[in-house]
């Protein structure tokens, strides 16, 4: 049975919260344990730059999200966990796909249309403050997906359109150059789409109604006490299904634990007591992963190592696949021998030529050199300084030797003169 590939990206613009955990992280980690799937999870730090221009926030979020996934038990030997910016093939593919994407398709993007609508309502020009990153980011998202020929993309309902765009872009490429890309499918879990926040709306950093996943115990309790409730007094029966407190509890609890809490709602538990029970339950549930998260945040070298390991795994697929894509569009070594572009599908099944492998290896070598460049620059600078010092020493030594010869010759001349004068006196 051929394995299917599941791919999920996490934008690095905020602190992971309970909604992220229930809606994306937990189901993704569980899916990664299924041997029928190849799982790719990445930190979408290029995507973060579209709307967030605070470098400290992006860097902090990257650390927090990476540590969170590892603390929650992601096995990096079973899943490929990497940073988007560590895979240069993705940005190259983005440009190739950009050249296959119609502007009309991008005009229909929900994010772009929402920005235009907001500008019109404010009396501004349609494209005020609309960057090319915002306008064309569905193409970068398509490259993220198509680079690994992902089959299943778990997303929220608001992201379904982007998966459809990725299918459109892949289909147009395949029609033009031959079939290289799978057509991905969106996977929407209706049960995890509406995790309620402190105000009852969907938990989202956009609403500032989130509960950070690994808040310290005192902060967690403080946030839970802010959950909105109705005016029913203690002793009055309460509707568990419309309560944010119960819904949050139910998302973590077993069926038996849910029934016990539901009975307390029916019996009129006070809102203060209900919030306290939710706090104690969540605090206990998150205690061990929170401890591991704090440990990892103090050992970021290990976290970085895990990301680089994932990048190496990801590039072992991306580099040779990008070579296939390059050949399909006509970017080939001058000595390349093969069929025309209509035979791209057949070519994909053939063994890569030694020249293609060498080219892929050269790409990997360049990436390593880029990472080592600061150190190499320092070494080269030190070498240059040492060579200059050696040259100056040699020049000075030569000058000293010349001065010694001149002094010796002068002394000899003076001695000869004295001898001549002495001989004249003795005559």
C-alpha cells in the first residue's frame, strides 16, 4: 500500500494556545504515529512575514512553537519537522509556480478581497497597504504543499480555498509540462473548528481571547476566571452545551469525566466552582508537557538540532524533485540528454543522471557554505591578516639586511681611508 503524505504548516506569529493544540497539534501528532502516512510539519516563518513585521515576535514564536510540538511528544524520527526557511527549494519552486499562476486567481483570494473591502469601507485606494506577500502568498502555500506532493492538508474552513488554488496551480503546471504534482485534498475536522475562547467566540489571537497552552498555573487560573458566563445563580441548572467552561473541559476529558461534569451543571454548580474545576483539570492535564516545554526552552540548542535534522530529511526529497521540475520547464544542464517536455512524466520514473545528482549535490554544498559563510569569512580575514603580517615582516627583514650591508660597506670604506692616511704619515 502506497503511503499518503500529510502536511501541516504553523505560522510563527504567536504563542501556541489551547485552540491550536486541540485543532491542529494534537490530531497532527496522533496522525504521525500512523504508519500509513508520511507526515510533514513545518514552521511557516516566511508566511509570518506577510503580516507581522516585528522580528522579535517572529523569533520568539518560532522558539515557542518548536518547543511546544516537541514537548507534546512529536517523534522527529517518525515525522519530518522542519523550518520553512531551511528549505531553499521551496522559494525557487514558488517562483516557478508564480509564472504559472494567473493574476485573476490571486484576485479571488479571500485574504486579498478582505483587504480591498476594508480599504473601500475606510475610503482608501483598493490596494493601500496590500503587499505582494499578502497578494501572492497562496502561491507560496502551494509550493509548500507541492514540494512534497502532499495528499492531505488538514486545515480550517477558511483555508479550503487555498488548497483549491494549489490544485488549480498544480493542474495548470501538469497540463503544460507533464504530470509531476499530485492534487492535494483539504481535510477539515468539524469537531475541532470551534474551540471557544474567553469571550465565547472561536479562540484566536485575532480576538485576543486565547489561553496560552503552557501558561504558569497562576496565569492559567487568572485567565479561566475571565471566561464569560450567564447570570444564573448557584443552585440553578445550567446548560452545559452552551457553556465555554464545559466545552473546554469536554475537549480534554474522557466520556466518563464529561458525564460527571454535565451532572454538576444539571445540579446547579456555581460558575466560580465550575471555573475552579476546569482550572484544576487543565492544570493537571498540562503539568508534564508544561515541565518538558520549560526544559526545552532552556535547551534551544537541542530544539535547533531537531529542526536541522528535519530540514535534512525534507531536502533529501526536495532537492532531487526540484531537479525534475527544473528539467521539465527547460532549466537544464547544457549537456542534458532526454526527451522533450511532454515526456516529463516518463522521465520522472527514470534514474537520475550523474550530472543531475551532481547538480543537486552542488545545491546542498552551496546551502552548507551559506551557513558556514560567517565562520569562513572570519577564517579568511584571519588568513589575510596573517599573510599581510608575514609580507610586512619580510619587507622589514629585507630593509634590515640592506641597512646592515650599507653599514658594513660604510665601515669598510672608513677603515680603508684610515689605512691610507696612516700610510701617508709613515712615508
